[in-house]
C-alpha cells in the first residue's frame, strides 16, 4: 500500500526568485525505511516540513502530497497530528513539559484521549523503549541520547503510520546515535512504520535503508535502493563525501560489481578485487623536533572532594604548531581536560605547563591573554551580539585587518545574525571571534558535532590554515574519521588517563575496535591504511588481482 | 501499603489546611495543645528522628512568647512581680504562652504540608482549577531550569574565551547584561522550536484531556468525608462561641459543656487522621504479611 505520494511538488518561499524545491516526485510504500541525503541547504528540511501539515512554512506551492490515499490538506486535524510523526534535530528544545511521563502524555492530552487509555499507553511505550526508570524524572537531567529517545517515544505514543525525522542524531555522540538508529530500525521492523529520515551521518543508516533519495538543489536526482543509487552516483557528487567508507572506497578505487554498503560487504566483495604486492604506504616524514606547547605530568582532578577522579594520572604533551586530537568514549574526561587547561577548573595534583610556564604562574588574565582559548561544544554560547560584525568588533575594532590572514572568507556572513548561520558557519564565525584574542593554544571541544561532510572539510581547512599561522590546536572529539584524516597525532583517553598517543596511521591501525571504517575494511589486506584515500591509493597502486 | 504520602493530594491538602486553619482561628489552650501534639506526632511519623534544630526552634516559641509578652503587655489583674516599675501579670504570661503554642502548631502543620506536597502534587491540584494554567506552569518550571543551564554555559564559555577581567565590577555587570540579552534571543529561538514541536503533536486541535499520576480511590473519599465531618463539627462549635476565651483582665475558661467536649474530641480526631491512617494501614499489612 502506498503510504506517501509526492507529485510534482514545487515550493517557493516569499521574496525568493528561485524555488527551494523543484518538481519533487516520489512514493513511499507502507513499512519502507527511506533516507534522504543532500548537502546543507539543499531543501531537506523544507521537504520534510511540507509533508507535515502543522509545520508547513509560509510559501507558495504547487503539486500534491497524498498520505494513505488522502490529499494532505483534507486530513482531519487530529488525524494529521497523530498519524504523521515528526522528530527534529535539537533534543532539548522539542521537550515541552517538566516530567518525562507528562511529556509522553502531552500528545495524547492534545488529542483528548481519556485518562485510563493514556495511562496504559504510557506504560506500554515506557516498557518498549526501556524508560520505566526515568518516567518520574525532569527531562533536563537526561543525557542527549535519552532526550532524543524521549522525543521519539512521545511521537510514537500517538501511533503514527509515517515517521519523519530531520537529522535526529546531529547533536548526539556516535554511541547514542547508533542506539537511536537501532531503535528506529526496530520500530520499522516491528510495526511497519514508514520512515523518512534526513541525515548526514550515513555510515550506519545506509546499509539498513530500503530506499535512498538524493536531493540536490531542490530536486530529487536519484531514488532507488541504496546499492543501485550509489553505484550510479558520480564520484565527485557533493553528497559523496558523506557516504559510508565502503561506498567512497568503491568509487575511489574504481571497484566493479555491486556497490558495497557496509564494512562487511567491502571486505568480502570489494577488497579481494585488488592485488596485494605493496601492502604498506611509507610513513610520513617525522616532524622536526619542536618546543612543547602543553605538558601534563601526572595530573589528577575531581569535581567534588568525595567524588571520583575524572583525570587520574594524566600525562601527555603537545608540541608547538601541532594539531592533536584527543579521542575516547563518553565520560572519559575529554572535556574536563580542556576546562582544566583553560583554567575553568584546577587540578589538585600534578603539573601542567603551558609554553614552558606553570599554569599557576599565569596570574590574573594572562592565561587568556594571547595564550589559551577554549571554544566550547555549544558554539552558540560564544555569541552575544546581533550580527557577526558586531560580534567581532566587540573584541577588536579593526578586526578586518587583524583577521586578514584568517583562512576563510568572512565577508558574506558579517551582516547576519549568528543564530541564522548554519552549524558549520557558526563554528567558523566562533573561530574567527576566538582568533581575535590571538591565542597560541586553541582548545576545541567537539567542533564537528552536527556538521555535514562538506562543512567538516571546510572546518579542517580553516584549522590547517590556523596551524600554518603558528597556532597549536588541541581538539577533543568523538569523530574518529575526522581525527584520522586531519590530526598530526591522536591520543586515546580512557578513565582519565592517556592510554596511547601516536600519528593517526599507526594509532588507528593498531586499534581493532576503536578505529575508522576504512581501517576495518583494509585490515588484513593492507597495513596502516586508515583513511579511504590511503586505502584507495594502495588499491590503485596494486592494480586489480588476476583471475 | 498506601502511606499518607500516597493518598490523593486533594484529600490530603484539605485535611492539612483545615487542621491548620482551625488552629489559626482558635485560642482555646487545650485545642492548641492537642494540635501541637498531633502535629509533632505526624511530623515524627513522616520524617523520623533528626531535625533537632527545627524541633528546638518550634518548641521554644511558646516559652519565648510567654517570657516576652508580659514585657510589653500590661493588661491583666494578677500581678506576679515588678520589673522597672512595670507589672508582670499572670494573664499576660499565659496569653504569650498560648499565642506561642498556636504559632508552633501552625509551623509544624505547614512544615508537614510542604514536605508532603511535592511540586508534582501541587500541579495536580492546580489542574483542578485550570488544566491550561497547569500546563503553562509546568512549561515555565522547565524553562527556568533551561535558562539557568544555558546561562551557566554562556558564562563558562565567555570565561574560557577570556573576555572578562578578573574581579572587575563594571566588567562583570556589563558582561551580565550582555549575557542576559543574548539569553532572551536564545529563549525566543528556543520557543519557536518548542512551539513547532507542540503543534506537530496536535496542540490546539480541540478539547484537551489532562493526564495525572494520582487516582481517586475509596480511601480518599473516606478520608475527605472524615475530614469534612470533624472539621464541620469543630467549626459549628467555634461559631457558637463554645471555645471563646477571655484573657484580660482575668483569664476565664469557657464553660466545659457538651459543645466544648465535642469540639475537642472532633478536633483531636481531625488532627490525628494521618496517624490513624498510617496506623490502620500498617496493622492491616502486618496481618496480611504474617499470613505469608
């Protein structure tokens, strides 16, 4: 049965010459799991909102949207609200009430469902999502992943037939995101809910999807099963950068046959296509010996006197001009390291030296004056003014001059409100603001969170540019692909101490579980190939296997 | 076992408020004494030992008032002695003691009320008045938490950027204003998403119902009926003047007639309702469990 049919949908925003969506056509059958992907600003959000009547933006539209055989405008108000569920990006802001159980009840209350039925549905849904233990809690104390599961549950409680999700995992760490996808897949399998998901975190999703839609500048350019769509996709298409490593490798190494979607597929079907004469790339030249920008020696830190140690005997050092990535699981103490260096917290034991000087010796504001700057995880908290220009002028009047060597053109965004910028642009604008304080050591907390592949690459370029200007960068991240591609060295933090630190090729090839998808694909075939580019390079140099 | 805490908040609130109100509007020492004893009993039953500071403070009030009142109050005829040519009278001493007793009893009742009535239960009561107001209240509480969190985040971020001079008052104030103004912007942005999430889940599609965690059971009805009955008796007696008492110029106790005895008995039962309830419940459960 057709669940959703979109026919010749064209949408134009007021005061815009160009339509955002041009002649979009597709149908979804009941129980299908479809993924839309496309670069930021290609119209994904607009498309999803056109399918949810309550959220349709002010615009002129032509074409039709039919839900289960009824045109969308003709659906009853309650039917439309209940049967089409919508989950948005920000976990925090979708929550309405101050108790988890009340949040679950909210949708049902709106529909006028009687008490007894509400109670039963809440109990049911809480047991299905495994959230009985936190029913009585205030949502503010939940983790981001739990909040997003709550948002999903409070939509599912209305028993929708179609679920629309707009980048639901953008603000989550990889483990919470994987949990979320698993839950989605279970919903799809157990209740045949039709799912339409817009995402740029595609590594886990694409192997599970029934259908893949590619949206480019407002038009659906490809639509079909993931394997078929990805096989035809041009290697230089903008969406390619966000595809799973297996897909990128298939195109970069010019593989033949069916396009692999997962690591397993790539190892069994793609890798045997290539010969194995050369199994290793030469090590990059060792960097010249440089002074240390930062040095931790046996540092201990805890938040409360009777609490546990968050940093327990942490020792490591970062050389001047280096880009050092600190990776590790949730609660390993990554963000704490940064706040200790930035002077927001004080270690109770051990020695921290910044540019050869003990951290205690930086009196008053000297630690922050032309020395250390911390860019927090939520970059919105950096902005205090109405435009980017005012934001920069706040720190220095002749910001244009001082930022002349900033490796990104800031001119187009100067007049905009910082909150109106895309996630990637916000990150770069915040970086620009921070650079005006002339830091020599830049601390970044999860800078790639919520960014698509293109913005991540842009951010990496900016960071490399700053490195060339002599800035040392310490970056804390969950994003191991980013670390593998762009770091000079990576460190693995676990339970408050540094387990290992090395250049990415050695670091990730020696890890078996905590490593990149490309490294898991190439393992056993080649050694020390941890990025798609390195693996593809080796494949191409070896050529195709004979027979 | 259904403890007094788990009873329906409406019944509990009516019981506690009526008990406390009668204490406020009555000056009969025996009734106040009963009220204080029952309140202390209920408090101990709920909170157990500990809270020494509170007990000391509350129980000290009658003594303190008894000592202080005669210093200001010259009424009364039975002079005990003179301080600086001021007469200290027996009546004034007694009046001070009774007033203190009343205050202490009320203090205990409200302490019990605030311990028992968590925010969740207050919302439930508010919902009786207006479901919409309750929703607004619930959202407001949530937003306050969010604001505080975001404010702390912004302040930490600004500190990490090193934009503030340390210990500089003008800087701190100016920084505070900027943070506040951006917080408003953030709240408005936030509100748009929340509003979208509300309409997406059918807010405003027609009549709403309201979900609560509390049920109305037979026991609650019994509790409410008992409360109203006992309180009714006491109030009727008070309005007939059976508990009126003169303190000045001479302390005259009211006539200890039928009405007086009824009022005291009814009030004792009213104030003891929590203890009686718990006693009954634990007895029943003790018997049930001993059958296992």
